[in-house]
C-alpha cells in the first residue's frame, strides 16, 4: 500500500489510507468514516487478508451505498484472493491487477483516472 500511495502522490493525487493517516489511540473508525465522506474515489486493495476483514467490508458497503461513488469504486488486486467472499458485487468490477509488474499496473490505474504517467 505504501508503494502505491507514494506512486499516486508523485502524480499529484491525494491519497488517504489508515496505516498512514490514523495516529495511535485515535478513534480510528470515526477517522475512517470522515475520510470516506470526503474522498472522490474508493480504491479497494484486495488480498487474502483484506477480503477477510470486517472493516474492509464495512468500508466497501458504505461506498456501494453512496451514489457519489457510482462508477468510482476501483478494486486493485494486490494478491490473488477470492474477492467474491468480500462482496458478490466485486467480480463485476473492472480491476487493476497489481500481482505482476507494478509499474505497468500503475500505468493502467493512472490511465483509468486520465492521469499521464511520469517515469521515475
């Protein structure tokens, strides 16, 4: 996640994720809710661990209910997993596969947002 966040930030995209943006002892569920309320896109990083997380499921359910996230939920496959175990809706989404070449996957992700990829 850190590598992806760094690559997106390098291209001028604002990134929020819990490991970086929630200090210890903070009411983390409230901070996640505030972040979800202000984000334009919902990028869902999929791995065996994330599809088992009840909090990832709560976050996805929030995004699925919010009309402003229509066509703005973007699953990113970090590690092979059964994404349908998180939500039966996920197999229908166009995913960006990061299980292979990271730079190529970043290029595909950035193109999805209409961002020109910078080398380096």
